């Protein structure tokens, strides 16, 4: 029991704490009740994602269906009034409507269709894919009418010949093709070029659709 001591004094005297005793919660207690934060472990930055080379498609308007018609392509038809990129003729159904590239189809004619491609530095695995239908009136075992597909450098020199198709490759409907080329022009601007040539008789028509040029390229 607490008693008054002397006149005018009442209540209890506060006992002194032993030397060295804290007058509040210990850090350990504070850690438990949340009044003192505990140092969080340091956050280590994650390593950057590894660069995984991926496939890129380089052609603009690869299926010939963007507007304006012929966007991205340079056309040099034998007859300047008849563009190469257009709806197909009667009896031919586009692989992807509405347009195709129609080459040949006239006697003693040369048509050219091309597009410039910027090939990424370090790219590998140049591959042209597409669909082709060939209709011909030629007969026999000779290649009278042809279309040659090449890759040209900025001076117009051929750096790769991908394929020559001819009247001997006639087929009844669009069929897929795949053409590969060694990559000797990475980091350059090149031209993908189609050139058809026909003789003076028995025409051959070359119909192209759904093209793509794919390369394997690293991170930018």
C-alpha cells in the first residue's frame, strides 16, 4: 500500500529504473508489434531477357491487296496500259482476293515486278514463299516462256537467283512454293525481282499471290 509521507505530500513516488534499463519497448518488441521496420532484403535486378533471334517478314503488300493497288511494288508491264497487279482474269481464283500479280499472257512480252527490301544486319535464312499458278498454250518439252526470280543489289547486279519457272511447270490451280537463298546481303537494301519473258506464240500466264520474304534476325 502507498502512504502519504509528511505534510502536503500524497501519492506514490515513482521508482527509479535500474541503470541501463530502457524506458520503452525494446527493438525486439517493436519488431514484433510493427513500430520498428525490419530491414528488407536487397532487391537484385533481374538479368535482361536473352536475345532470341526471330523470324521477320520483309515484304510490303505481300498479297497485293492493299490500296492503292500496287502499293509497295514497282511494276514494269510489257503493255503500260495493263498493270501487273490487278484482279485475276475469268477462270482464275485469287488465293487471297481481290488481287494477284499476273505476268506473261502476251506474245513476245517482258514484264517485271520488283520491291526493295531492307535486310537487317546479321540476318540469316532468306526465304521466299508464295503461291503460283501457271496456265500455258505451249506444248512439247522446251521452256519457251519463263519467269526468273532474283535478288539484286543497289546497282542492279544479281546477287542470288532463286528460281526459274516455265511453261513446263504448268498447274491447274494456285500451289505453294518455297525458295531459299544463302544470305550474302545482310545489312543491305536489295531488290526482289520477278521477270517474265514469252516467245512469239502460244502464250503462258504466270499468276502469283500470297508472297512473303522471311529472314531470321536478332534483337534490335
